[in-house]
């Protein structure tokens, strides 16, 4: 009665667990959005701590204390960031002040495009001219409105203003900074978080191990240490690559004479953290500046050409050499992560999307409780080749299943294909069939498809690999199955591999062995295949019958779904002499048994030659 209640409640328990996961996911997103004033500095500090920890470790190795090393690295790092930010801000102000001077050049380029009598460009030019007229009319309207407002204020009585209470220092500082107040607060909080993370990083590591370890202290210690080293190295190398990219791009633009090259170089380095669109935006800005400043089109074309050369060199040579050809994240995950973090945290989230996603993938790879993150975000295949092969067979897609097998065969041997893909797929099929998870129609289709694949591969292999001329002609090997179906397919694969190795191997169906008079009395080695977990009794019966009918034949029991010890125990002492559980062991066992026969045949052939000569 208790078990029935438990089974009756299990669907509701599974549904409630899914609901809890969904609610937790929604709450996490809401917390990230509503608490972005704390989460953004915390995420920045997390990335900065991994980025700066190698420098802190280096200073500690030269006998500098923890706190002096952290303070030195932070002062240097944020002094560099502050200096570059100040220079960038100055150049932005200069660009805003110089915008009116670029109007004549832009008008000339628009008129040159208008001279080509292109209808679309003509409409665009007319629109721009109308906008220019409206913009030029705005200052006159503003002056008229100001004069009217002054006249109205002159007729009104002067109100008496009551003195406001004195404001605090923070309010005055916010008014002084203006729109820069919020970024300054975020930067200050991020610096404080980074300081404590670098000083207390061992304590934070131990707490993470305590949460994720759960009895696997040694394993989790090695995993997290390895993850921290890999993540620090990746973020540091990515920062150096992007900084070098921006430096080279800025110097190239300065050589071309494009104004504010430092600004465009910094934008190029920072926007490379933004996936896909970042580099396009980074090159569009200096190209637009070149179009606005120079009368011709050459500088803009040169700037775009420099961008293409840098992208080809960095993307195809530098990045694969330093930290691999990819980040470990799937392309779709990078795009979805960029949209997700940008919607929650704005531009900062867009810049941090790739580093944060890399951190999540590394955590999912090393922390068992977060393994779903690697499955969802990582670029590693979530299904093994044998699982993909079996899944395509279940989906009645023989073309893609054959494509998977042919792709696995490239660079690998036929034995490797059978051992690592086809045989495990047949095991999965037999397990599902035994548990009534696979109906007869799909099972028959799967067996038929695998049979056709084995026959086609055998024909191709026969054309490419001729038989060896020194194989023993008198040594005959019979490969038979304990039952029809998948057992026959494994026997066919084994016979095919034996013929490929130069042996004279034949396939026998179980129905042939039921009649003792038609049994292969001239076989020296007989291999019985059993892949079904319930065919052990039939394999044992066939083994005993063949031992009685052919006493001199060597028996090899291929128990492909069992461990070696369990197979010997279930077969019993009469048939447990030579038990193999994979194709490689079966081939090795057959070669070992065939050596005495090969030696006897060679000696017999030499004696016959001597008799003929005599």
C-alpha cells in the first residue's frame, strides 16, 4: 500500500520540482534586474579579480605581502583605466565641438552621390537637405521663444524664494559629476569588491568548495583550482589580445591622419568584447570620421582595409594560438547571452556577456550541481557518436545515420567504427527492446538499416583491402549468433573484420547450428555472439551442443553486453574458457588461437615442397 501511494505521488513530485526550478529561475532573473546596482559591480569585480589575480600572485612570489600586492595592482590598473578614460572623454568633447565644421565636407560627398542620378540616393539627399533646413531654423525659433519668455517674465512679479536646506556632500558631488555620477558609483563599488575578492580569495575558494564538494573535497579542490587557473588565463589573454588590437588599430588610424585615433583604438579594444556586432561598430565610427574629415574616399577605404587585415590575422592566427580557436561556448549561446545581459544590465551587460558566459560554462564543467550550464551553453557535443547514430535510427533517418558512421570512419579504422559506434548503438537498442521502450517496427527498421550499412562497408573494404596471400587456407573460423537479430549483426561484423585481417571466416545463422549434421565440422575456431542480456541461456546451450558435436574446435564466447566476470559466472564452467566482451579482445584471442594452426600449416607446406623436390 505504501509503495502504491509513493508511485501515485511521483508524477506530482516531479511536477512540483519542475515548478520550483522555474520559480527559482524567474526569481534569479528578477534579482539580477532589480538588484543591478549591486550585481553589476559584483560581476565587474568578479571578472577583475580573475583578470588581476596573476599579477597579484607574481608580486607575492617576489616576497611582497598580500595587501601591498593587491593595493599596488589595483592602483596601477585603475590609474591606467582612469587615464585612458579621461583622454577618451576629452576627445569625445572635441568631436562634439567640431561637428559643425564637418558639415561642408559631408554636404559635398552627398552632392557627389546625388550627381550619379540614383533615385534612392537622391531621395536620401533630399531628406538630409530638408533636415538641414529644419535644424538651421531651430536657432531662430529658440531665440524668438526666449525673447517672448523674457517679456512675459518682465510683466510678472518677482517671486520670493525660500532658502533650501544645505545639501550633503554626496548630493553636491552628484550634481558636480552630472551624468557621470552613476558610472562613478558603480566603479567605486566595483573597486571595493575587487579589493576584498583579491585579499580573501582563498576564503571564497574554500566556501565554494564547501558548497559544491559534499564529500568530494579532493576532487572539487583540484577542479576549482584548475577552473580558476584556466579562467584567469583566458580572461588575461583576451584582455591582452583586445588591448593590443585596439593599440595597433589606433596607431594605424593615426598614421592615416584620422583625428582622435586614441578614441577609436579604445573603442575597438572595448567593443571586441561585444560578440559579433562589436567589431563592426568599432570600424564604423572611424570610417564615418574619415568620411566627414577628408574630401576623398581613400582614408575611409584604408581604415576599413586595416580592420579586415587585423580581423583576419587575430581571428585566424593569434587567438587560436593563444587560447584556442573558440571560447567553449556555442554560437547561439553567445548571441542569446549578449541579448540577455544587455536587456538586464544595459551596455555593461553587453560588454560582460562573453566573460560571464565563459565563467558559467567553466563552473558547469567542474561543479556537478551546475552541469546543466555546460550542456546549455557549451559547444561540446552533448550526445556521443553512438548516441547520435542510435537516435537517428530511432527517428527513421538512415541517411543521417549513415553520414554519422561515414564521418566517424574518416581517420579511423573499420574496427574502431564497429567498436565505438555500431556495437554500442545495438546495445542501446537491445536494452530498450528488453524494457519494452522500443516497438517491433522501429526495432526491425534499425536492424535492417545496420545490416545494409555493414554490407556496404564490407563491399567497400573488399575493394580497397585485398586478402593477404599468406593466410592459412585450412583454418576456418565460424561466427555465429546465439539468437537472431542483433546477435547476427555482431557476428557479421566480426566475420568481416576477420576476413579483412586475412582469415577465412564464415557467418552461420542459429538455425544451421540446430541441426548437428549440418554443423561446421571443419571449423577450427567458433565464435558465438550474444548481445541481448537475456540470450545467455541460448549461448550456453549452443556452446555445449557444439562442444559435443565438434570436440576439437576452439570456442570463443562474445558476451558483448556483460562484464567479463559476470559473463563467466552466468555461462558456467563448461563454456567460460574464452570469454570476450569487445571486438578488439575477440580479434586478439582469435589471432592467439590461430598461431599454432598457422605454424603447423607452414611446416606441412615446407614438407610437401621437399617431397616434390625429392
